[in-house]
C-alpha cells in the first residue's frame, strides 16, 4: 500500500435539467504526482459524496486512506453547463 501525504480533488458537477438530477466526475491528484479520474459520471452531489468517491478510487489504486481524513484534502468544485464538460465527457472511459 502506498502512503497518502496530500490529495487535491477536482470535481466537475453538472445538473441535468431534463430529468432534474445532479451528476459529477472527479479527478484526485495524490501527493502532487499521480492523477486518478472517475471513469464515468456519478449520481449525487455534496462534499461527503465526493470524499467517499475519492476514497474508493484511492483504495482501488493501492493507497492507504484509512488514517487520511477529508480535512487534509483540498476540494475544488466547478459547475459545468454541459455534460461533455465533465471529465472524459461523462463517458464510461478511463483516462
């Protein structure tokens, strides 16, 4: 397992006016080097939702996040007006 010293979470949120749902994608930059991106848009919004998704991505990438708390992470949320402005255009791909 790899050690986590710092995490910057860049969130792009999009509101689907047709169906009234909020979606987001995020990119987690770990220790200023490694970048992990969600492969598809996720339903939901809010700080806790973003942190849970980031923890899941970090754990899947082999990082220890049990002792690392969200208070040590930096969150940057950006609202976009089009789905294609989400990371990877909101498509189910991995960058």
